[in-house]
C-alpha cells in the first residue's frame, strides 16, 4: 500500500517538483511577476508612499513586467547552454527555435490585444525580444552586462532627442518598439542583464547573494536619480501638459520639445515613473527585479513547501497570463476598464489553484507545449532533441545539471 500511495501524482509532484536541474526560485519569481502584472492591470493601488505600507501594492506597476523580462533573459541563457554559451554548430538550430517561439508568442499577444481590454499586452514585444537576442547568444557575461549598461544609460536620452527633433514620429512600428509602453531599448537591456545572470551559475547561493547586493545598489542609484529629478522639476511628471503617453519623455509637449531638446533629454534621464523608459526607471526598477529574483532563489530552499504553488504558476506563465487577460475581458467586457482588489485576489487564488492542479496532472502548461512544438517545427528536428524551455514558455531542462557550486535546491 505504501508503494502505491507513494506513486500518486500529487505525492510524487510534491516530492519532485522544483528539484535540480529545475531552479525553483526562478519559477517562484515568475509566479510573482504574473500576479504582480495582474495587480497592475486590475488592482486598486493607491500612489506609493514608502512610509505607508498600505500603498506598497503600487509597486506592482512597471516592476512586475520588468521582472518578467529579466527572467526571460535568464531562461534564454539556461536553455541555450547555461554557464557555457552554445557552440557555433548549434547556433542555426537554436536561432530557428527562438524564431519559432517568438513568432507564436507574438501571435498570442496579437490575439489578446484583439480582445480590446485596457491591458497593455506585453507578449507582442516579448515575441520580438526572442528574435532580438539572437546576435547575443554567444556573448560572455561581461559583454552582455556592458551592452545592457549602454542601453540603460544612453538609449533613453538618444530616443528622447530623436523624438524631440522629429516632433514625435508616429507609426505602428515606431509605437511598438520605440515609444510605447515597452520601448525595446529598455526591455532589451533587461533581457541582456538576465542572460548575463543566467550565464553566471544563477543556481548558486553565492550568485544569489551577489545579485541581491547589486540589485540594492542599482535601486539606490536609479531611484536616487528619480528623486533628484523630482526635486529639480525634471522627469516624467514635470512635462504633464503634453500628449498622453506611457513614456516620460513622450509627455513632453511637442512644440516645447522642439525648442528645448535638452529638456527632453534630461526628462529621459531622470524619468522614474512606471513605463517611463527613463534611465532612472531602468536602473531602479531593474535593480528591484534583481532583488526579487535573488530573494526567491534564497528562500526557495527553506520555504519550498510553502512556495510550491507559486512555482507551479511560474512554470506556465504564458498560459496563466493568457487566462488572466481572458478573464479580464469576460468580466469587464470589450474595452471595459475596472479596478477591483477583490477580483485581483480571486484571480490570484484561481491561477495558483489551476496551475498547481495542472502541473500535478499534466506537467507543462498548454501554451508552453504549443510554443515548444513551434520551436521543434521551426528547427525541423526531432522533438526529443529540442532543449526543454525553462523560460516563461515551459519548464526547466531535463538533462543533467551542472555540478558546480552549492545548489539552492536541497
């Protein structure tokens, strides 16, 4: 009887899920990112006041999607070689796999946008990022970090200057990749930073501790810049007389921007508001994301049993995100906007329950399976030869883990 009971799916899942080579802490962080994005979309969040804990729920805005992007970079690194960049002979296959994944995620994002909800769906840009990282697959960590730093420091100012001098050009492509809620320059910086972390043995306790320290330092610099900008009257909130846009420098009135491009550039440097795309936001909120990742890695061992449902949710984030958007469309109706912490709480509970049960009974999420199949088909190789994706489109690799350093999982 004991042998039979030990083979029950739930018993086996509680014993084995999240064990090496899977990195449970990353799944937990993805789960938090999904719940945070749901809160940003449908939650009632008062303006943040660090001295008032009742306002801390406002932290989900902007930071949750940034956490999602950093985790995407980590996952891309893990599924393309972990610590070792992929060999040159593997690159053609890996490139095609990434194109296949990105294409399906992009199409899912378009389908969700057609529901006409007030949600700024991230999946379209997310699909593009899978293709954008292809030139960086063999870069070592220091190169990836350098590129991320250059994008964080220089890209917002250059884009702001370009926008000012061209009187804010508008078009479908420009809005999608440069001046929308998710400017690709900022989000590519997050993904490249995540790739660097994924190449640095992210499953080691020492790496997690260093990541936490670096994240705290970036938060101090980024949010310090934002504070200086607020005191000096710079940043996203200082030019609120212009057109409505998610980007801080895009709110700068067009006529004034043309007359004073320097003001537009300074606004981009000090912009710290969610989705502003400013240097201050990239550094501060990027550091916040690193702190969350590090904390989840460090806590995934001692709090494993408590955090398993979050890990299950994080193992199928594409499916969970889609269910969240669909439920919002059903409750709010086409174009309907509403905010309800009760609905946010109900969404969180349902997502945790459904993903846990699904993981126990069927393992990989349904859309994660679809994206994995697309990668297999695109690369035109046997499905068994495709690395299992630990990214937000599937579970962790099933191959042998690298035996380097102390593991975070017991």
